[in-house]
C-alpha cells in the first residue's frame, strides 16, 4: 500500500531551460493525481541542511513557470553536501552533512525526494540514497552527458540557442570573408558542438572525443577557398584538449577543463597564423543556459516530472527517469552515473557529418 503523503523536490548543478517545467509537472501531478504535499528544497541539497531554505509548493506557486528558464528553487554546482566547505573559528573545514540531510528530511515528513540534476547531482543523490534517503532522479544537463538516457532536459533548448547564434555568425563570416570560431559548452562531451554544428552547417567541428590537428583544419579552409568559398565556420567544444593539458590517451590523470573562451581563442589564434586569414572568435558561454525551454523540452520535462512522481508512488527509489527510443522509462541512478556519455567517433552522427564534408581535424 502506498503511504506517501509528502515529497520534496530540488534542482542541483548548473541551471538549464526546463527545470521549472519539471518542478511544475512534479507539483501538479503530486497534488492533482496523488494528493500529496510538496516541499521545495532550495539551492540543491542546501534546503535540507538550512531551515530557511525550504518552502511548501502549491499549485499557485507553479502557475506561469512552464516557459521560464532557470529554476524557482535556485541551484548550485558547488557545495557537495558530503564535502561541504564551512568556516568555523576562522578555519575552513570540510564537513559531511549527509546525516543532517537524512534527519531533516525525516523531520520534515518527506517520504521521498525528487532530485533534478546532472551527473554531479546524481552522484550525490546516489550516495544519499545508499545512506537511507528515499529519492528518485530526473536527468537534466545541457551537456547531454548522463548515461542511460538518450536525452536530458535542457539539451534541445541549448541546440536551438547555439544554432541560432551560429546562423547569425555565419552571415557575418560570409560578408567579411572570415574564419569564425564559435565555442560552445559541454565539458568533456562534444554533443552540443556536434549537433549544433551539424544543424548550422559548420565546416569544421572540433570535439574532445576526436583527436584533431589544426593543420587539417587549415587544409579545409584552403580547400574551401579553392572552391570559391571565402569563409569558414569552425564550431569548437569548450572541452577540447589544449596544448599543455595532460594526455588522457597516454594515461595522464586530471585533465584540465579549460575556462570558458580558452578553446576558441587558442583555435582562433592558431588558425589565423596558419591560414593568414582574418579570424574572429565568439564564445556563447552562459547564454546557452538561459531562455525559455523549447516545445520539445517543455513536453519532455513534463513527461519526466510525471514519471518521477509515478516512480515515487510505485516505491521505485534509487531510480532515475530516462528517455530511450522515444519512450519514458527508468534506470538505476548508479547506471546513469557509471560513465560519462560521450560522442561515439564511429557513430552515425559523426559519419553523416563526414559524408557531408564536415572536417573534424583528423
Ligand atoms: O554542466 C553544464 C555547464 O554549463 C558546462 O557546459 C560548463 O562547462 C559548466 O556548466 C559551466 O559551469 P559554471 O556555471 O560553474 O561556470
């Protein structure tokens, strides 16, 4: 028999369009379908540590938020509650708040927590679940790098934003006969660069999963010039290895994740030197995380939110909702965080890109 009366919901990690759509779906289905109360836990797991960071969410609270970017609950991609930095007596200490979180959840009467997050948040959720917190996960990340789901909330919208930006840069590149280098986010995964690059007709796409040589990109620029095309669009993933970064293929540890803009400015400088052509750089940065979610993301987030409350009703804790083959399902959170979902260099998308002349610099 289902004994759930109250659930919590939190959003963790970097924000993305669609988080509010998930919150709305969870609150609506919890109240309307299941008759539960919902407590909003603010700033990721912080709301289960600090009493002033939680509040009841009613149907009124989620009115009008479906189309809004960001998250009404706030978020953080710092402050892992298992390794939380606090200052005590002028001294910085690292504390594990998992005991407080589980105790506070019990005192609040939470029968379950819906955790909306990417790989970092899901790893924390998994540890808390193993320590006794009943929770289910909803995948969100513009990077689309969570394993076991073909798409996470927010990815479709970032593609719209990136493609729109690349289309705009395209006409400028063409008018000025320039090389334009556009950097997109994605950490160690090249999904945004690959899919936005494909959709926007990029001439070269550089991603962390494919070793590249900028000499090959110079050849691509030259080849295009011989064909009468005096401009080139190069889309670069922020996580490509930069000179001096440890060589992961050679087993070197701790790869350096470049700061925003580092990848594009390096590629831009080298290409300008190698080609002698005017080159400009555009870094899309955090604009990729904002704006209203696309219709696809609004529907996906609504499906994910409703599926999450169903998991709670069925008592399927430690599971994350997912989308595979267009169908909503669920997987162990452990499976979702087992590996980073990266681009397969032999996969269909890379193959069709190559077959339509896209240069990967290899
Ligand atoms: O994981 C999402 C993401 O936007 C990455 O693509 C990017 O590298 C990172 O977060 C940026 O994080 P921050 O908001 O801390 O600068």
